[in-house]
C-alpha cells in the first residue's frame, strides 16, 4: 500500500509537522518512544528532560500554540553564573558590580569602553565576543564557558548562533559596573514549563492531536531509502517496507545519509565534516543543599565537569519530592577525543557528585539517588566550515526531493519553539502540493 507522506523521525519536529500537515502521514521513529530531544524520563517520581526545555519564544503565535498543548506554569527566570566562589546573576554583562573585586569590575568596564576590537571584523565567535563585549567580559565568562560547552575553540567557530546579540550601549555597561542593574534578554525573563510530565507532555499532546491522521511506528530504524517510479521506498532493519508519494526527513542527517544510494563523494565528505556534541544528563537527589532558590547555574571553570547545573525543584511542586529533598540535573557535553569522552556514564556521575561537594553545594552522605542518561545528538557545532558543508548536504537532499526539519535534520541550533516554527512553515509549503 502506498501512503501519502512518510516522516522520518518522531521528535518534536516530526510530530509538529504531522500536526500542521493537511494530509495523512506515517511516522517512523527509531526509539521506543516519540519525542527525540524533547523526551522526558521519570526517576523516583521526578520527570526530567534532556536538559530542561524551558518554553519561550519571540514568535507569539508559536508560543500560544505550545501553551495550548498542555497546562503550563509561568516562571520568572533565576539564572546565575558561578564566578570566584559566588553567584553572579545572568546575563553576566548586566550585573558586573556583583563581581565584587573592584579591579575585575574596572577591567571589564575599561576594556568595553576602550575596546580596540570594536571596529574589527567579527568573522568567528571569539572575535564577535571581543568586538561586542570587550576583553574583560569575554575572558572572564564568554570564552571559557563556550570553550567548555562546545569542547571547541571559539576562534574556530562561526558566528551563526551569536550574531543577533546586540552590542550593549556604553551607559548600559557603566550602570552595570555601578550596581544599577537591568534584567536583559527580556523575552526570556519569564518562561513557561509544563505543570507535570516534563517537556514530553508537549509530545504526548501532539501525538493525541494527530492520532486520527497519522500512524506512528516505534522501534523502527531506517536501513535504506530509495526512489522508484516516483515513489519513496523506505526499508527498515526489521525487514518492513513503507512506500509513499512524498517523504520528509526529521531524523539526524548523520543517520539519514548512510541510508541513501549513490550519494556523491563531496556530499559524503561534507556530512563527515559536520561536527556535533553528545551529552550526559546526570540526576542527583540530595536530602539538603546550600544553593538558594535558583534554577539554572552556569560554570565556566575548567576543573568542574558540568557546564550547567539545574535545580528541578524550581519548576514547581510536581518536580519536588515530598521528603523536602532537592533534585539536580547536571549537563556534561562530550565528543570523541575530547575531555571526559573516555569516562563511563557512572564515572561521570561520580565526578559530578565530587564537584558538587568541592563547591560545597552538597554533602556526599546526603545523596539519596542518582541517574544518568546519555544522548548522542545534543548540540550542533558551527565551525568555520559548517555553513559550506551544511549547504552542500541540504542542497543535495533538496535536489533529490527530500526536505528536512529539525535541529539535526537541518543541522542548525534550534530551540524547540524554532523547530515547531520551521515545521509549520514546511507544512504550509507541503500543503500547497497536491
């Protein structure tokens, strides 16, 4: 039987795409559950995501669509940056007086106001930070934090993710150093989060919305994709075969390309050069901690294994246990050949606990339970060649009739709201095709 349209991948991209399409679809998902990077997991009654997926968007239409999927709580941001033994409020450049050390404050101010990089081209991420914020803010926070999360030299990274950050007015930084603070990034000042079930509740809601027009096949890993007599034919490792008039890819490009026949050598080379990071998500539950009611904390320090630590209790009563304990989610990125890549998941858990003890956030004897989840595809890395390589791959796929939607299907650093927005635009385009 020939279907109308096959969607490869049942993450938030594939599910929202099926929702916006006006035709019946078949969704092929390799995992045992839909959701992709927007899956949530339950441990001891606490739901956690692959890094907390807070909900915010500059696109009001998309924000309202997401909020209409499940009941959410509106929460005011409380993010912090750990620096020299204490917390500085996020964003760093807006709260420079909290550095405490007058010498450091003046260094940030002077290198911003008298910035030799201001009139220089920003052709990489590090150059952009220096041009926009000056040497002090860059060296204290932006450079070490980005080196840590990407496991990559910022001077060898593209500006795609940061180029929309505006240069602060001089008075803005002067006020920040004088203790006259303003919040910054106001579109993120308040965010929404599902009242229960984690971000997976969005995927569950989408699945319900599409059940009358979409069939989802779980544990269905694609082995081969080909086109014959105008039909797409998808073969799976389970020996099944699906046919459709149209096909859209929402699975990682690195998983799709080996399934295609006769891919040009230059395209194979381009996909091989597209780099990405994996991530360990570590859950630590403790009887008590010394952290006040903050949510997300960033750690630029090289000797701390996690780049970000999140206190899940902040998300609402359904993310708290009745015993009054605190549950933390630590994020540790890695890539083959980089720091921590040779550690086993359990060794990562041990190091996270040791570092939290070293920071005097917890006492080791107060740890009640731990869990670790590892995700292969977490962050795309925009190095200086990625734009060219990405264009080569996506142009080839378009030339053979394959459109893509999703973070790793488009190889673009997209938040979940942007993924849904991209799927909506693609669906509108596909709906015009008879």
